[in-house]
């Protein structure tokens, strides 16, 4: 990801010294953050704290996604927040607050199809007022999107591998501010880590299910469920590496093997 969060969201510049006798009232006012900056600061930090707590408390990936879209929608005061995940050459709706519940788990788009697919295709933020006027807009029947007049799509990446898209939509026609986009990019970074870790665990469990247990190993045969190595420290060992191949979509839209 190319950015995290604007500096003014996480810290304020404070004067190192203020001489009360020499400082005029106008100078003191300039040295104090204005209410708008303070409100933005609190919005960013509180949203990030909420998302962190959700990640720590949720039981599984889909529950985590649903809890996050609920909280982000509330904090952003947006009518819709959704998460779509890449599945092969398509991207599917996995969690949403605001779209029709029947669309979750059933809506699937090709990469490049609609604004969600377009966000995934270009691998960058799409921030639109009146998205229905964009040539890539595609109305999904039964989704309740016809009432929405803004769109913010943020791609979810694990390093260079595209995982999905987070989308924010509102009834009011507007473009999202740079501060809002910056905060949501940071949330997307946190969310990407959760998705990547969940998929890694799923792949480990899947591979583990294919490994025979000890009772199935004949005498003299090597047990493929164990790797041998040398201890190099507490809880750490060195052993030959095994390549796990899985097709991933990169930022350039090409498929690579990892």
C-alpha cells in the first residue's frame, strides 16, 4: 500500500516553549489546534481503536468482516460499507452493512466489472461523486444501490497480492475528503492483514488434513507430517524450506505463483 495515515491524525505539533509575557492573544490562538482538526484527529484514532478491538475479539473471518463494516459505517456515518474478496478471477461480496442481506454471499463480479471490479483492476482508490455517471458503473439488481450517490473503493492488498476491495457508499452525493481516505486506507491495511492470516491458517489446516497420522505410516517410511531441523534458539529451528505454490493476483493484474 502506498500510504498509511496522514501525520495530522496521529500527532499534533506543539511549541517547545511559550513565554506567557511575550505571547500575544492572537499567537496563542494560532498555537492551539482548531476544533475541526481536533474532531478529525479523534475520528481517526477512535475508528482505528475500534477496528483493532474488533480484530482481537472476533472469532472467525466472516464475523470479523461483518463487525468491521458495521463499525466503519457507523463512524463514517455512511449508509453502506462492504467488503468484497477475490476468489480466482472474480470478486465476491462477503460482508455488508446497508446492501441487501440477500446480496451477501451471492453477488460476484468479474475483475474489471462494475466499480468494485474496476477498483480491483486498477489497484488504487476510486473516489466518486454520482458514481452512476461513471462508465464503469454497473447496477446489481436487488442490492438497493439505486439510492446511493457516492462511492469510495479501496483495494485490499497483502504486499503485492490483491485480496479484495472495501467500499463505502452514501445517499448524499459527495466526494470523500483526503483525511477520510487516509483513515480508511489504514483500516484497509489492518483488514488485509486479518484476511491474509485467515487464509494462511485455512491453507495450513487444508494441508494438515492431507497428512496421514502416525498409525498410517509403515515401519521404515518417512512421516511427511514432520520436518527435521536444527535448533537455533528457544522456539526457533532451521530446516530446508518447502515452496507452497498458490496463484495470486498482483497489482499489475497479472497472476503469479508464490
